[in-house]
């Protein structure tokens, strides 16, 4: 049974408005932040209760860029320094001003020991930092003749699963490549209060056409939750070309809204009851043969 917890969100009920913003990301960090702030304000003015930003929305997606754009990010519950983390400070401020839940895509994080992470921060309608997710699975791929990218050349991997509370249900967080790992989504949604998975992601024009929508729909159907995938817009001339096509998917695997590769905003009314409807109609959670799965796994150890 999904929980609906009290908070100061503007709307508490069986529906809420979810927005995902597909931002153009350039080399000017200040311009990127101003663009994000403007679009967040526009979404909130249009009635959005929760807004999701793309992966690496404050800097180019590049190993060369990650170190110079990185910021120190406080832990959940700590205060946010404008000097040390101008991006997080802006996100906290705008979330409080517009009284929304804000999933701040991801930015490069420089930890106290100088280790770099690809990190998503989440803010509640008071502007409080309520979740911090470091990308668990690093994007290290090599498709001969098409794309090679090794995040591990500069970034380190996170080591925890992340959820946060809202009045409607709990929300699980992953970043881009994390969506390929069904085990991570299954463990996150083992908590039946989780009704939405969000994946800020910058899939590319090689893997995106085949796998972006497929994986979003698969994670939605497998785990009987809503899924939101938020991409940067495609930037002409950039060394890394994002696929775009920011989308929101229902627990039944329906694409509720999507866009092309250009700057855009996707806004959807989320019917919270659809999660329970799906789970009651197709009760795979109670039908899993864990007795069999566990026996096979133990026999192979």
C-alpha cells in the first residue's frame, strides 16, 4: 500500500503534476544555472508539484569538464554554502520560493577528499536537501566506430540506493547508466511505498534510439511504478551528443508524454492510484517464486 505523508507541498491528493525539463547545456556555468532557474519557475507557475532536471545540467558532459565544474555538496540535513556550492544553493532557493519538490538532475561533486562523483540532489518545498544520490554504475562503454566513454577516468562510483519522501509516495533516484541495471530498480522498489523512479540521464545518439524508451518502459513495467527519464537537449557542435527525448512512463508502460531532442518541458498529471491498480491487476509481487530463485542461486555458489 502506498503511503501519502503530510508535508507543506501545495497539492496533496491522489494526483500531482510532474514536470521534467530538457535543458540546453553550454560551457557557461552561470548561463546554465540561470536557464535552469527560469525553466523551473515556469514549470512551477504552470502547476508542477515536482520538477526533474537532466544529468549534468550545469556543465558539458565531458571528462575534461567534470573537475573544473565540480562543487562541494553537503550531506542531507546540512546547510548549503552559496560559495562552495552555487548550483545547490540556487536549487534550494528556487525549491523553497516555488514550494516544489525538485530533483536537481546531476552535477559533478568534489568530495572532501577530492574524489569526484556524478551526484543528484533533491530538495523539498522548504528548500531542504532531503536526498543525495551518487551515480552507482559508471558509464564505461566502447562501441567500436561509434562511441567510447569512460566515466571512471575521472569519476568514482556511489555505493548506496536512494529514495525520498513526498506526500504521494516515495521516489527512487538513479542516474543515467543506473537504469540499465534491473537489480538496482528491483531493490529500490522492494519498498512498496516507492511509486516513481527518476533517472536524470544523458543517453547518446548511438544507444538512445534503441534503448532509452525501451529501458524506461521496462523499469516501469518490471517494478510497477511510474518512471521519469530527463535528458539534456542536443547541443549542436558539442563533443557529446545527447539523445534527448525526455519522457514520463506509466506503471503499465505507456508513454504519457515525451519530446524530441530540442529544449522542451514535459508536464504530466500523475494518478497515484494507478500504481496500486497495476499491482492489484497483475500481482507479480506476490507471485515471485523466490523459493526457486534462491535455491538455484545457492546451488551455483
